[in-house]
C-alpha cells in the first residue's frame, strides 16, 4: 500500500479506518500469542512467554508506569529498569517536572543537568510512583453477566462499578497489590489489571535542558531529531523488598528483570518493539466525533494556548528565576498546543474524514442486515449526540483552557475556599487543623512556582481572548460584567483584582492563613471570579440532556460492538489505548514524507553541531559537548562509520504516555527510548497511517555516551549490563 486512496478502499472493505498491518496496534500483553507469527516475520527472536509470564521473570517486569500518588492506574510516562539495582531510564521531559522542583537559581539543574555519583546524592520525589504489572485477566464474562440491554446507562454503570469493585478487591492480596477492572473497546470487553506500586522513586541523573530539550518547540513532533531526551531515576523499597514511602533506610529495588542496554549497531529494517503505557487513542471515532475533534477541541485548544505560550516565552526569556518557575508549566502547555495544530494538518492532508465516512457507509449496509436494530440505530444516536453538544463543547474549551487551567489563580482560589469551607463543617471538626495545614502546604508548593507579573499578563491575555471569542450565552457572569465595565481593557481589570485579593502574593495569602476567615474569603475578587467560572463550567457540563448524553454513549458502544462483530474471524482487533500496558512491534524504518523528500533512519551528533544557534535557547549547545565533538571523544559508542548516533525512527504505533518507553530489539535488549511522533502522521491517535507513522527514539548509545563520557558517571555505567 503506497497511496492513500488504497487505504480508503481497504477501509471500505474492512469497515475500519486502518488496514491489516503487523506494525499497527497497541497490543495487550496477555494476548500476544495471536500476533506471534507476525512478530516472527518482522524479526522477533524470543517467545510470547519471554514478554509476558505470570510465573517467571520476563520483559514485563522491567517496564514501569510513572504516575502520581493517589492515581495508581494513570501513567503520564513510561520507564524501564536497566540494572539489578532498580536504576530506571525514562525521557528527559518525563523527569522535567522533578528537575524543575529541585532547581533553584543557585542550583539550576534545568540549565546545568544533574548527576548523582553515589546513592546518597540521589534526590527523593514525594508523590512520584512507579507501577509494575503483575498480571492481566479477561473478566468480560463476569462483568457482562451483571448487565443487560434493558438497563439505563446509569444502571449499567452502577452494575459495572459494583462487580468490578468485587473482582478488584479479591485480587489485591490484602493490599499488597493495586487492582482495577478496566473497560476496553468502549465498554464491550473488560480486563483486570493487577500492579505493584513503588512510592520511593529518586532522581539519579539528567543532561542539561539544552541537550534534553534540544530543538524545543521548533523540532517538537518532527524528524530529523537530535534531542538527548532521557533522565534517570531509581526505585527504592523497604529493606524487605516491599513498596514503602521514602525513608533513609530504604534500599534499591532488586527487580525480577532488567533490560540489558545495547551499544550495538542498528540497521534499517531491524525488528523493534515498544512496551509502555500509552495514554489515549480513539481509532473507533466516527466522522461526527472527528468533526468535533478538529473544529472544536483541537482548533480552540491551539488558539487559546497560543495566547499563553507567547506571554510565557517573553516572561521566561526576561528572567532566570521566572524561567525556572515556569519551565515545567510551559513544557506541559506547549506540547499539546503544537500537537493540536499538527494533528489537524495531518487529518486534513490524509483525508481522514473521507475514510471515516466510507467506514460508516459500509457499516450501515451491514447493520441493515442485522436482526437487532441497535446496530443501525447506533450511528443515529452518535450523530444526534455530537450535534446537540457542539456549542457546549466549544464553551467547555473556553472555560477550561481559557479560565480554569490557563490562568492559575482562579482555580487555586476556588480550591482553597472549598477546603477551608470543609474545615468549618461540624462533621469535619476532627480534621480541621489537618485541612488547614494541608492548604498551607499546597499553597507553599503553588507559590514556589508563581510570579505575580507573569500571572497578571497571562490572566489578562486569556480573559481578553475568551471575552472576544466565546459565545456570550455560555460566558461566566464575572467575565460579561468585567468586559462591559472595563470596555475590554482586561489589563486594568486584572490590576484591580490583584490589588484587592489575598491571593495576589504569597505574603498576603500567608498572612490570611495565620487567621483564616471564610467570610472574608467569600468576598475576595479573585475567588469570586474563579467561582463564577467554575459554576458556569458545572452548568455547561449539565446542559446536555441526560437522554442525549446516554444515547451518545450507548451509540458509541454499539457501533464499536458492530465493528468487532464484522471483523470476527478476519483479524484480531486492538483496543484503544487507555493508560494500560501495551506492546507495539515493527521495524526501524526510513520514510519519504512528501515528493522529493527522503528521511534517513538515524541522526548523529554532527547534526547537533549543525543546528547550533547561539541566539536561540532551543538550539544552544553546552561548551563541553562541543569540545568532546571536536576532539572526537566518542568512547565505545560509535557506529561502524565512526559516527555517534543520537536518534532513530521506527514504524511503531505509539502515543502520549509512551514517552520514555523502551525500544527493544529482537533479543530483548534496550536499543533506545521512544520520545515523540512525526507531524506528518499526527492523525495516528485517530487513524494509523502505515506509510508515514514513525516513532522517534533516542539511541541508547547517545544516552550511554552522555552518562559515561559527558557526565563521567562511571558508577552508573558500572551497574548496567551493556551488550554489543
């Protein structure tokens, strides 16, 4: 398949927006036996049991889901264990927030990097968790046994929650494990996931951001890349090997399995698989959902964040302290700012809407032949649901992106009020002091990374944008009033808010918390603005009639069920990503993105030097790196041509959450870390494009060279199993 029109033809035939390919799909580990022959054809040399085995050590035991305490089954990134002492590698951007938290003007780890040359120099990270899969079990039969088609959506969900809770509780082994039943295929199948979760994860090392984020926003989502995107952490346990909160007497984890790190040659066409915790895909999305994604979600998110991005760039460039404070926030905001725009470009270029419509046309022909009318009714419910919520979703984007998560103080004020209000409740009397102390602690964390002038500019800019673009029907009252009173001059409005609010500065808030007064807080102008926005958010989210919302949910489930039935016996379909562990397999592979352009499958350190731009923070290079390059001090990490490889590409199917995932060769060895996708195929979360989809990976040789030669962290090299 070399042209997109053939993809459309195949989609019409299979009733799916993708074609049969071994390199597409984020596969459940427990079902890999169905793919084994295809994996062998791609070059795989091991067995399915080498990947997933409940009773013996296997690759799954070296794969780590990085998360936050309190959210055990949501993973923002992936890591992999690379030594017998619990050493773990992941992406630099996955560890970026922790680097930022530990940085000060005097010890700027973002600028200078960080290296622990002994265990006692490693830095703890309260709240960071490392989750390792114990086992997966298909519990569809048990869950569906409690369901029937006559149930309302609320009744159905209640029944699912009850039976899922019973199944999960029976599999925690008295709290030793975390267990959860997770739906697949839009609620048509259910799987139990059992994890062991470690809570003492310490920062070990990371290169300077000039290397770890080399290329910045300019190179993000693009190839060729030269980004040294890795950081190192270590998992610790109690002395008996069990998970434990941070304690000085904790010891490094003794893992069941670790990945040998390859310093060997990588060739075009080599087998490559990626294991990790991909966040979200939506491959069963209909044309109606695609229209909402493109014209509302992506479009508005990009436009609103663009306002914030431009302000933060100026503020961070002007002051080092502000740059440190806002570095992680900027990275988080900018990533999906660019993603939203690039995905829309790819969806248009690849004519994904036409693909979806052809799928639906053929689905209707199949559904018309079924005795159960729910399949034919499914698309009607979906179309009706998306049409009814069009204006609601647009309002949601403006309120969430522009008011509640764009500026920081509005939502912060609401959270503080809600906590202090709870502290006043008679039934919470025993917890009052603890709640107040919790508010103080969270406030200290908040103001640590806060700058008054920056927040004023961001708030004024976003309020002005929302006021001038949002449908007034759904606009919060505070914004309508302020816009009229100040005639669109939100700079003046914000100045007034900050002048009278206790939230404006850390000092004013701390003074208030010395003697918190809920009545005074209830009159605070920033709280009132935030509460107005939050109340409108609740109102907007309740605006869609329950019957319509239920119909949309049921329609999506029945449509997906129909697709599964259509393809029953033809091929095994892969469920959408949902932050559960998956494996994707394929090959190292060059590609031709457009006429007259061909991309090689790897890059080298020479490209870093060629991209240097001292006038741009995105392409600055540390002097030490330049000196090592000029002296050809590459150690033992060169390829057969004497080059130091930096990155390479594969055709693996990945998405957000796969960041930091190990790229593993045919023999189970680490050859790189997945860290990005390419802009030409940003449609991939919705429609995998087999000719263009590429996974951008850090070469393990570049990582080893930085640890060994650049940083001189021989202690870390010594504990790894490095193979040629």
